[in-house]
C-alpha cells in the first residue's frame, strides 16, 4: 500500500482522537487533559516557573514538562517528525490543502521573511509567559480555539480572537498547504531549532531534476538541498520520497547517512513517540490531569498549594492539600461567608479583589 495513504490514515486517526479527547475534556472536565497540558510548547512556557520551584502555571502539570523534554529529545533524533506524522493541527492543515486544486506560493524573498515570523512569535510567546507567569497566548491561540470548538458560544468569550485566527488560517490553507506550520506556529519554530542538530535528513543525489518532490512538499521546500531552511522546515513526511518517479532511488529519508524506508520512518516515529508517552505514563511521569480526590486521600499524596487549580471547589482544595476546611479558609484568606462549594477561581464573584492565583503563590 502507498506510504502516503498509510500516513494520511494515521494522521486521520490522530485528528479524530484529538477531537474526542477535546470533547471529553470540555464535557467531563479535568479527568481528561486540557490542550494546554498536552502541548509541548506549554512546557516551554512553564519552564521558568517550573525551574524556580517545581511549580506549574495554571492548567499545566509536571507531565507537561515531561512532554516537553520528550518532544525535544525526539526532535534531536528524528527531526520535526512530530509535525509531519503526529501533530493533529498540522494534519488538519495538510488535509485542508488537498481540498482545492489551485494553490499559490509566496515568492522566495517573502517566503523566507514570513518563515522568520514564527521564530518571532516563539520569542514573544515565551517572553510573555515568563513575564506574566501565565499562558499569555491562550486567548489568541488558534490551536486552543480548535480544542474548544465543543464549548459552543462560550468559545467567543474565551477564545474569540483565537477562533478568528483559526478560521483565517484554515481558509488560507485551502490554497497554501500548512500555511500555519510554515509561517506562524511557535511550536514548529521550537522543533525547527532543535532539528538543526538532528541526524535525520532527506537526502537527494543527482537526479533528473523533474521538480516533482519540491512540488509535492507540504512545507514548500526543495528537498535534499543543504540549506538551513530545508533542515529546519522539513517535517519528515516522506512525501517527496514517495512521489519521485525515478526508477533508481535518488531521494530517501536518511538517519546518520543510512537510508531508512519511508514506511518504517513514518510508522516507526509514530510508534516510538506514542510508545514513549505510554511508558512514561505507566511509570507515573506523565501526569497531565489533576489526580482524583480518592487517589490523593488513599495514597496520602497531597498537592502543594501552588498546584491547586481554579476549577476545584474550596472544599476540594482543602482535601487536595490535606488541610481542615477551617485551616484552608484561613491559609487562603477566604472570608467564611463564601460557601465551600464555590470554585476557587469564582471566589472573586463574592470578594471582588480576591485573586486566587496571587493568593496561592503568596
Ligand atoms: S508546525 Fe505547529 S501546527 Fe504545524 S505540525 Fe508542527 S507543531 Fe503542529
Ligand atoms: S522535504 Fe520531503 S520529507 Fe521534508 S517536508 Fe518536504 S516532502 Fe516532507
């Protein structure tokens, strides 16, 4: 079977799985991870606060850091294969690009300038996250908007701008495949930087220069050319290898100079990445949701105050940190008139200047 179809089938399954996971998170709450907790970029936004005391930003968990380190290590070995073969958002843009037959490409000069944009966005996202100690980009992030499409009209309040950007990049992707990945995605920029030292490359030797590989590349690059752009932009999708009409093999995926079959590369990278996540989850290093109250009580593994989430009620918060309700009210400076069934991030509805996140940090 054609490797391209197998890859599209894998990406299709990942997109459907991401939609189901997002739906479960929206409808059933924190039992299922939020998109923030399972995005490697979230780990980078969290890095500064995590390093300063092993705390985590709101909506992020220790498992988000594990995911960051796993993703970066994986990228150092396999290049941007996460973008090409695993990321559901990138897959959606690639699928959308197949709907409309006519595509436009940006001229070489503007293409290079636009590609720099995502690195600038990466710097802004990280700087603002570290300065504000929050996931600052969230309201403007089209990936967050995509993950909240099940929220109905509520999405307009929380992610209205992100939704607008999402619609725009989806429409542009109709005529310019993976426009978002090429020019705007800060996670892609992060992976691009780390892929510079990866031994995984597309290698092309003297060929008839028919140009089919470059035309088919969803990232709009000319595969096999030794340029920084080609190194940082290749997402390891193997499309260029598969479309080459040459009878003798002139283009291939290579790892440390050794040829790797396209099918092995695509299936292998997906299995290794998802297998590593499953393994880390089994040994308890991939915690991306709030543990259940029962498991906290039974195991006595109480949370630190800093790890409390705004979606917990006051009563749950006290139980999660192993305090009496009375002590918790005192510690968190919550007036006793606020009922214990109120969520921590809704205390401000009773006490206007109450800031739960500032209080727990204090
Ligand atoms: S560039 Fe961003 S959206 Fe595109 S595949 Fe990579 S991580 Fe996903
Ligand atoms: S160069 Fe080849 S493997 Fe890399 S992104 Fe383009 S088509 Fe995919």
